[in-house]
C-alpha cells in the first residue's frame, strides 16, 4: 500500500475511496437525538459496522483553525492559523485569515494528489476553499477544489472541474442547510463518476447556530445529511467523520445574548489602551453577529498586564485568561498571530468588542455560538472498526485532526 509523509506523519493510501467529512458545529447531542428519533438510519447502520468515539478539537474552536488542522494533521502552532480574523503584527491591520498565504505547512490533500490519488476538496464556504487549496489547485492543477457557495463559478483551470451544477445541481444559498447537503451530494457524485477517490468534505454550521439538537430544523437537516452518508457508505467508501467544533446556547433567560463587550468594559476601567479582536469574525456573521467564546486582547503597554488579567478573570462569564506565552504552550497557538491576552468565556457566554461593532440584526433566533473550551469535544466516527493498535492510541486521547491518520492507518 502506497504511503505519503505529511508534516512528520505517515498516511497509507487505501485502495478504496477515502472520504473524510467535517460536520461543522456538530456535537454529540445532534447525532444522539437524531438517531434516537429514527432520523438517521444510515448513520446507525454505519455505526453497527464501524466505530464511534470522541475527539478534542483545537482552540479556539473556530472553523478556520480546526479545518486547517484537520487537513494537515497538526495543531495551530504548525499551521499558523489562529482564527478566522486577526491583527497582523507586520501591518497593524485587522485582516481575515482566509488566504492560503497564511497556511504554513503542506496539506494531506496536496500530498495525496501528488502521489497520484484523485483528490477532491468540497467546502460549503468559499473561504475554506481559498485557505486549504495550496498545492492542490494552482498553475499545475492536480486536484479538484470548489465550494457549494460558488459552485457555478468552478472552472477546470482554477478549480480542477467545471460544470459542477450539471453534476450536482443548482448552487445553493450559503445561509442554508442546503449548502452543507450540497457538499455531500457533490462528494457522492464525484465518487460515482470516478472523478475522486480521496475526498475532504467540509460543511457549514448554519443550522447548528440556529437550532438546538432536539429542534425540528436540526432533525430535518440531519435526516438529509443521513441520506448522503448512506450513499457514500453503499459506494464502499472508507469514511471518517468528525467536526471542527460543537455549539452551545449563549443566551439570557429572556432570549437575548449573554455577552460581555470586553473592549468597552476595559476602556471604562483602564482607559483606551486596548484592542479586542474577535477571531470568530468572517464573511458569514449573520447567524452569530461575530460573537464567540474566545477573544484576544492587544495592550498598548504590558506594565499592568497582571492587574488587567485578574480583572478580566473576575468578570462573571469569563472562565480563563492566558498570557501569550501560556497560550502558546497550553493551546498550541502560533505566537506571532495571537494577542497579549487570550480570553475564554464559559459555555453560556460570548465576548465581543463594543456594541456598535456587532450587527445582531440577522439573529432571528436565540444566539448559539462557539469558540471556547466548552465546544472542543466533538464526535469522531469511522465506517470500519479500529485496529487494536489504534484502539490503544484512542485510549490515550485523540484530536479531531487525527482523523486522516485513523481513517488511513487505523481501520
């Protein structure tokens, strides 16, 4: 069996089609409730012949951070991706971390493509296609990479494929559950057509932001997801399923967001010496208002950092405050792309900058969000049982970004 080495890890290239799926925003309850309600019979069938466990994601528990680690097999300290949004220390500007220029290491996808596999990456959000496609799509196109958001724009020269709508159907609205289901349908269609045999399929968490696991909107979504999982399973694919992060309600009893506007609060007490960055910020903020459970704080000067840290930690709803050095060591984050302080809130609280920096007009339901330690534990599922060796490895603790290792080497 052919092998590739990526970022210090070996991956065996199994003869059957390999499909890794990131179900954005999925936590255990979404699957448990749907299976119990009889809405996911195919997943139940997969689990009967396969394996299910729990994995710990990377912090901050945001999309770019975890997807980057999943497709590279290494933590953020190696990928260089510390959030969806950051303060660039070179320019001093606040920028989206959506370009592949920010990724500091090779992906498993590009290595598999170079080794001769028919690689396809389909993402719901265009930002992930941009971020994760280096070495896969370029002047010497070797794979397929497109998003459901912009499926109609895919061209052979830039995406490795054209005519996606003819193959899969009309491009869906990104703010919908259909954007995720489209990704899975595309995966099925690519395998059926013989266009791909090594796939990464990354969904969007629009539904999880809007609906709790027991709500009908979530159940309908998981029912549709289950149909496509069954099709991939029946095609004989070797499947690995995980998530980038979980999701929690972040609301007061009256339904309003339970939010700490940290930059505003700091300025009231210590003056205008701070810049708070919300790394959850990306082009798709309508369903969360750029409010998450993890922010970074940049200080004009560090003389009062201990006093400020203690004051932030005293706020109701704040669970952790780490210095830059502590975050590098404990959270495996890139030192040059984080703040002087890292602030993590409790499972029911989000942190923002100032009220005027957050447009909450798109919230038509009580806020559900992520980013903190409370959203790091996610499902990890395989369509075949683990080997005894990998059962032992799992017992020692597994990360969501070990999913390619397990699906390639451990089943």
